[in-house]
C-alpha cells in the first residue's frame, strides 16, 4: 500500500539551490519518471540533503559511486524497491545521516558494523530484507538521538542481540519493531532494556518465540503507548492489567497466536477507551465476551476467534462500536441468536461467526449494515429460511452459510449481488432450482453440495457471463438428466465436483474443453458409455496457475488497516494485515480416504474420479498423457480390455484404483516406474500373469490384487509355475445375468460388494 502522495500520477520533484545552506530535495515517486537519471550522476549533487526514491522498480545492487559522496545527506529513503546484494560499506561516509530507510528490498549479507558509527541516526529501518548474521542493539549505545528502530526480518535466522550487562541505554525510542528474528540467541525472554524505556509509542515483538506471562509492564511504563504487537509467540497466563491505569493512548493491541488464558478483564472497555484494533485470535481465552467492549467507541477491528468464549454476543458491541468494520468471533462456544435486537454497525464490512452454536436465523437488524462485504455463519445450528434481505447487500463478495439446517429455496434476491465472488451454501436442507442468474461475472467459487437441489433455472446458463468461475461443487444433490453442456463455457474452471447425483447418459465431450481443470469428480452417478479419450486434453495440474489463486480469496488483500505515523519529514506507514484470507475447501477421495483439500494444498492436488458409474469399453491409452495427475479412480464400473502401458507416464500419480471392473490381460511391468505411487488396486477384475514386484509395487498388499484368479507372484501366495483354469463369461448375456448361469464367480462377487461401496 502506497502512502498519500506516492500515487502513479505524482511527478518528479527536484528542488536544488545553489547555496549550501538551502534545503535540498530530490524526490522520485514512481519508476517511469526516473529512468533518465543514472545513480552515478548523483555525484554532482554533493550538497543534497534529502533523497527519497521509495516505491519505484529499482533493482540490482545499491550503487556506491555517487551515493556515498553525498556527505551532506540527512535523509536517505530507498525503501520499497528491489535492490539486492550487500549494503555498501562506503555508506559510512554519510556521517550526518539522520534517517536511513532500506526496508522492503532484497538486501542480504551481514549487517555492516559501520552503522554503530552513524551516531546522528534518528530513524533506522531495515525491515523486510534477507539479512543474516547478527545486529547488536548495544552497539548503538552512542545513538542517543535514535527514536525509531525498525527491523522486521525476512530471515528467521537473522539474530538480534539486545542484552549486554555493560550497556546502560541512553536512548529513548519512540518506535521499536523487532520481529521474526532469533532474538538473543533464542532466550525467549522479553528484552531487559525495555525496562528503561518510558516513551515508546509503537512496540512490535511478534514472531520471536518469546515466552512468559503477558508483559503488562510495557503498557504501565509507557504512558503514551499506541500500539503493542505480541503476535505469534508463546505467552501464557492471564492478562493482568493495573486497575488504576487508563491506557487512553492505546489504539492497537495484538496478542494473537499465543497461549494466553483466563478471561478478558471485564472492564477492558474502560481501560482502553480509544482502542481501534483488538486482536486476540487463537489463544485459550474463556468466559464471556466483556460487554464493556461496547465502550470502545473508536473500535474498528475486533478479532476474538479461535478461543473458548461462551455465552452470547453482547448487544453492547452492536450498539456502541459504531465504527466497527471487522468483527471475527468464529471458532468459539458462543450460542444464542445472531443480533436478535437492534444494532448500529453501519460500516461493518466483515462478519465471521462460523463454528459456534448459534441458532435460529440472522436478525433483521443486520440488514442496516449495508457495507457488508463478507459474511460467514457456517457450521452453526441455524435453521429456517435464508433471509431474502441478504440479497440487498450489493457489495457482498463472500457469503458462507454452509453446515447449518437452512431450508427452502435460494432467495431470488441473491441475483442482485453483482460483486459476489464466493458463495457457499453447502450442507444444508435447501431445495428447488438453482438460479442461473447467480453465475455473475465476478463469481469464482460456487459450493452447493449436500442439499436437495434438483436442477438449474432456466435450463442452462449458456448466456452466463461468469467467466471467472474457478470452483463448482454441486455434489450430493438430486440433480438428474444429462451433465449440462454449458459447464464447458466456464473456461477458467479448476475444480468440478458433480459427485453423488443422478446424472445419466454419457460424459459429454464438451467437458474436455475445460483445459485448466485440476480436479474432476463425476463419481456416484448413473453415467454410461465410454471414458472420453479427450480427457487427455485437460491439464490436470500440468499448467501453472499464474493467473488465479486457488488457495485464498485474493480480494481480501486490499482489506488492511493503514495507520500513518509522522516523524519529522518522513511518513512512517505501518500496515496491519489481519487474518482476513478465506481458504477454499473441497472434498475429494484419494487413497481410499475422503480428504478435505484446502489452502495451498489445492495447488498441488490434481485428480479424476469416475468411480461408481456404469462406464464401459476400454480404458483410453490417452489417459497416460496426464502426467500431472495425483489420483485416478475408475473403480466400480464395467470397463474391459487391458490396463494401458501408457499409465507408466503418470509421473506424479499417488493413487490408481481400477478395482471392480472387467479388465483382463497382464499388469504392465512398466508401471514400476511410478515412484510416487502409494495406493494401487486392481482387485475384482480378470487380470492374469505375473504381478510387478519392484520399487513401489513391492509395498502393496495382497488386497490390491484379490479376486483375480489368474494373477500370480508376490505378494500373492501363488507361484507363477502353477496352472489355474477359470471359466470366463462368454457373452454379454452372461454378464447381465443376476442369478445362476455360467460365469466367473469373481464377477458375481463384484455385484454383491459393489453395492456396499457405491
């Protein structure tokens, strides 16, 4: 995020006087305007005092020529570029430097020792680089003017040393950020020098592996503290705050991802009356949510998710926190109804109440929160009809109501949500038709599985403009007829799950036009006919998803809290990204297990499941071209012929299930090349010959091959020297017989067991 004044329309500003006493400024705000000026030409600007080149596209190493000759330089800001390599040693010539900002680059190497000689420094920011080695805070003992020390490391192995019994700190910092480092060789204690700091405004010690109880002394000693970030550590115990203190300057408190226990102070709203952000995500807090939070009149973000809170949501929050725009209470033990009384949250943008015990429906008072962008009430005990007023949220981007007992139809008003990107109504008792108007151009993910839908209205969505659809899951409904051809118009589709419906007819060749598909599940239907050879045209993991994110809802990246701190002539922007990303989750059977694939795992999963249908004919050899696939399941069908030797080209495959078919011939010996294969089943077929028994195939049990009377060799207890005679079915009529008659007993066993699995 770019600070005010750094927009793309900003022009180059060069103010240079002829007198040494005149203030000098060279400021370049955007890359396209600065390509004409080489760094070496800066040598002529020996009297320059302020140089700001932040937020450009500069790359390569930092130039030592020219830059290091500017001995009058007071401020140097090269942040938010792409510089790499080491910090030039000649920067030690800048003895008058007061502000040095090299943050958000790709700089590496050890921290140069000359920084300890730049005693005029007031602001030092080296965050978001790749430094290694060590920096010692006591080495800055003579930096009595230092007010800002900002070091959020991009390398967890980078060491920061703050302890030295000989060091008597003379500095009084305003902003201290030491994050994502190995702090004091992993000592896990709060730096002791903080006991001498009394004027801190911002403290960030996140992600340092710190242990101990909540460090309330930081709050008590620094009366004007505005931000305290202790996230991603191992703090435990209760939050003990002095009842005699009023922390009225505090704007942000982040204790997320720790092990803090006990209850929040019941008077927390009086202790922090001006708090704008409270984040206690993923701790072990319990008890009720203090109603006094409603006294935080300026509160914008409240995240108490993934704790053990009980009781109802205090109505004081809904009435008193009128500036609230992010409210996250998910994964607790909260109960009651959602906002049954009047609320005053006009700016609410994100509401997450999932994984609790809420009942009933959503209170009508939420309808006044017209700016709502994301609503998640999934996995509760809610019931009744989905309120039609939800469709009035024209700004809605993500709506997740899965895992409840909602019934009735999808409100037609949902078609008014033209910005909708993620709609998840799965695992409810919804019925009727799915409105084709839901397929708006912005829609990326539609999850309707586990309901009682019977079709789409009107019949087809061929005129749909939903060109961004990535995931379509309508599994386990009551959809019937042929698989709709219009699905092929979703050219960006990666996940197609139609499992557990009543589709019939053949698999349409039009699905082969979905060349970016990664996961296809058509299992547990009544499909018949051939397996389309054109499935080989689909990438199934071989194409890179450079143009789309499968793992998160990327539009939340713009949802960040920006707070700007003015310090002398520099704008110090501290951006706080909450845990705002929503992970997509889909179910897919692989290795005999129904797995939930979500987050970044979706980038690596690719599979086809056509099991439990009535598909016939031979397995197309072209399937062997799908060398990016991880799971292939064609079991419980009527497939015949041999196993294609081309399957040896499935380089990434981990699971192949061809069981319960009518396959014959030998198992291709070439399959031993499949080095990732963990599950292989060809049971209940009519295969013959020697079983491959090398590499991964040496790990498969007898159950992988059972009820193939003509197979021999390990792991079966049957030598390939013995002769076995089995009567095979002689005609299609024999295959269709349900009782008695001549034929292989193995095939009759298939019919008996197949019903259990399908």
